[in-house]
C-alpha cells in the first residue's frame, strides 16, 4: 500500500505523522465540600475529603482516590477550608514528585535486611508501631500533627533523604515556624510527637539517638475546662429546659454522677442497677468503677424506662432514645453533644460570659467545688472534706484531688479579715 508523502525543505516526510499517546497518570486533587440543601452553604456535619483519580498500574484504569486525613475533626468551616486546601496542595505536590497511592507499604519481611531508610519511610514505620499502643483519642489527636509535620518535610525536600540526615536543627526550624503561628502548647505538642516517634526509631535500631530530646519545651499554660458559676449553670439549665431537653438530660449525668461525657456515652442498659442504686462497671478515664445513683439521677433514669430496651443498648444515641450507636470513632459520640452545647454558647454564651474554656465537662467542676464548700460548711476539716470528696470524684490519691481542686479554683482561703492588726 502506497503511503502519501509531502516535501518539506526538499525532504520527503509522511503526510500523516503518528502521535504517540502518553497516558495521564493522575488528575489534580480537589477538595470536596458538601453543601446544605436550600442555601448552598458548606455543611460541617457531613464528611469533607480530598479526591483525585490515579491510573491503577495493574488495570490501566483511572480510579478515584478519596483521602480524609483527619479533616473532619476540624470544627469550623474556615479552618476546615484552610486545612483542606493545604492538604490538597500537599497531595498534588507529592503526586508531582512521583507518589503512587497503589504502591504497597513496606512489609515487615522487606525490613529484615533493609539498612537505610528515608525520613518518610522511617516516620511511617514509627507511626505504625506507635498506633498499636496509643489510645484512639491519642491516635486521632496525633494524626493531624503528624500530617502537618510530614507536609513540612516534603515541602522542604527532606522526605527522600536518609533518616540519619535529620538533624536537631531541622526540627528546631519546624518548631519555630509553628511557634510563629500557634501557641506554645501547640508547639510543645508537635515536639512531643516528633520526639516520641524518634524514640521509637531508636528502640527499633533504625536510629542511634533521638535528636529531639534536648529541645526544651516552651513555657505554656494549657487551657482547661473552667467551672461555671452557679448563676451561669442556672441560665444553662433554663435554656436547655426550653430548647434542648435531651442535652439537659445528658448533663444531669455530669452534675449528679460527676461523669465525663465519654463515660456517659459508653453507658449501656446493663450497667444500670436501680435495685441497688448503682451504675455498675462504668468505664472511666483509668478503670472501671461503680458509681452511686443519688436520688436526682435516679429520677432521670426512671423516666428513661430502660426496662423496655435491650441490655446492650446505649443510654444515649443520636436518635435521642436508648439503642445501638455504632461509630468509626468513639469521640464522634461526644462531638455530637459538644455541637449541641456549642449551639447554646452561640445563643446565650456572650450574655452569660461563657468563654472557650467552658464546656459540658465544666458542670462537673462546678459540682465538685459546691460539694467541697458544702462539706466544709458542715464543720468538716479541710482534710475530712477532701477525703469525702475523693469517694465522689473517684480520684485515686489525695495529691490528685488537691491538684484538681487547685486547677478549678478551690484553693482560695477563707476570709481572714478578723486576723488583721494593721489598719491602713
């Protein structure tokens, strides 16, 4: 078959030049933001994620990849957009540098003879090992910090360098950048995480020393839940009675059982013994404990008619009735009630002077202060009052209780005016 040719600069070339098709390996990542029906505003209650297409090396087809990277733990629309776009750009940068989401993780059998690890590989190994022992809350809290640090590592082209090339100076530069835009507490949290991962690498004989150990923490004042005043608590009660009776019911377990929100969310029907007035084996911060059901709490439980439900049903669910409540993250249960309390703060918080340190848990501190004061007014000595309070707050030591009381403001002395001999 004759081919058609044309002449160009006296040279014979094919009239039709074949084009070699180079298949695109990935699409540019996008930030998916769900919208509220009707007003097209971002919906903070639904999952946000980064998505892109990558060509599957086994099938040759473009497949959609979805990554959340802890994005949905960010509480505000503005911050979530900012972090989301940051993650989107970071993922694009990694893709451009050759990242392949289909590439298998380094398996344990491949580590046996491996002697050199890149910074990225080493930190991935350390994180994987640490996640085996960290509690869910710790894992979730560290994930965002870890992603931000790794993003900085990649941005500064350190990811493919050997882990032995990571210096104290590198970490200090990163922490200084964090300090410029965040609190000392946040900076110290980053340092704690990095040091923990490097210690894991030392334990695994991947590193000889932890270069972060000698980096000092900056002085910080961690923000803690602040007690409500009695006036604030009364205003909260009035609001909840009118606008959110379910949160009111939930908070009664805080005020009358001195329970933490996560402990309440763990309660099941089988834990409640109304015959002997005790909540059995409640899973607290450090152990399982029995909690006395005092009369005001008993009235709440009787109204819930728990005898109508299965023993494994949770007392509190998003359906506002006892039942099953399965979630991927246990913390999402407490977040459900925190969002409801935030609505209260948005409505009356300014009026009654609530601040960022006021939350559902603040009610527990208010009650602890009230009981401590009451015991002393009954004539108990300071030590007697503390020993009695320990059985209620479930602190394991007197030192622990005293630290707790100092933190929530119970360390003020009684009025000592009568002891003055100075007239100024």
